[in-house]
């Protein structure tokens, strides 16, 4: 996860909400989903405050919604521009969140304290391209969890995608045809990584504005990520697929005993 990843999210920080049909609606619905999901799996009194580290907060899509539901949220990201945007959104919503800039691989240095939940959604972990970096990140997640806490990660379904190797996502036509959002994927020869180019097209006064941003992902299979979590010390690694959870990506949870 080097400068290119940071550049991708810094560049998108003011436009990231445009990849959603209704970003604020998504903040609300994800807050409701994750509130139910986490409380159903974490052994805490219902009235207790849950301390959560969102280690890839972006512009706040999950952090803001969880703060709305009473979570004690610390939100960090590799991208300072995204963190600045998330902080503005929190202030506008009257939410109290501790923000900071941090790398998955250096959370011990970058973030104080430990948490009931260490959280990373929306396919952020696969920006780590090497076994060393993935294992290091999982060890950092483990160190940031309290005993009895858990890590929650969501990624794309690479077990399927690595065989299909799609070249692009289906264009989504939004705002009554005035906004088009899609991605183009350029796979490496062995299928282990791919470069995503995110396109956002907007009709502005009958001329089209085009934005594009590129980043590299590793096609991390479930068995690989499970192994890294277990090597880091986590136990009870569990995968839940979208048809079971209702969330749009596979979810992996693991416990610190």
C-alpha cells in the first residue's frame, strides 16, 4: 500500500460519494446493518459502549453510521484527504468521532489504545499486495483488539473473480442519466492482482465531466486471508457470504481469545 493507493483515495475524496446512488442513505443503512451485526456477535451488555476502530474509514461511510448508533468510533485511513472529508461530514452531522491518518501496517505506532472491534470494509485490505504486508496488517489488527474482541473485514469475492477475471463492472446510470459510474479492471498475467480504474462521468450543463482514478488490488482468496488471520493469533475465523448476511461483500470475522 504505497503512494499510488494514497493518491487514489486522496484524488477521490471529494467525489467518492458519487459512486453511490445515495451516499447519505447508504451511511444510514450501513449504520443500521453493522449495529445489528456487531451487537449480535459481540458478547457485551446491550447498554455498553462498544469501542470500534475503523481502520479504513475513507470518507466515513461506515464510521458515521456506527457513531449514529452510539459506538465509540476511532476512524483512520491511509488517505489524509479522505480523513479530512470524513471529519467535515461528522461535524456537519453533529457526531463525535476521533479521526487520524494511519496505515494498516503501523497501527501500533499510529493509533493509541485497544478496541472491542477492529473493522475494515469495502475491499480495503486487498490493497496490500504481498504476504508480508497482509500478515503484518493482521498482526496489527490483533494487537489493536482487546481480549474477547474481534476483527471484521469485508472484501470482494475473489474466489470467484480470480477465475472469471472480469474486464469491467456493469455501468450504473444514476441521477436520471446524468451520472454514470463504472470500473475497468486490468488483470496481471497470473491473475493474482489487477489494476482498477474508477470512472465517474457527470453531465454538467450538457457537457460531460469525466474523472478517473487508478489503484492496484490483490485478488485475496478466502483461504489466504483466513490463514493470515490465524497466523496473527486470531481464532474462530468465520466467513459469511452476501446471500446469508444481506451485505454486498463477503464478511470475515475472527476473535481474539
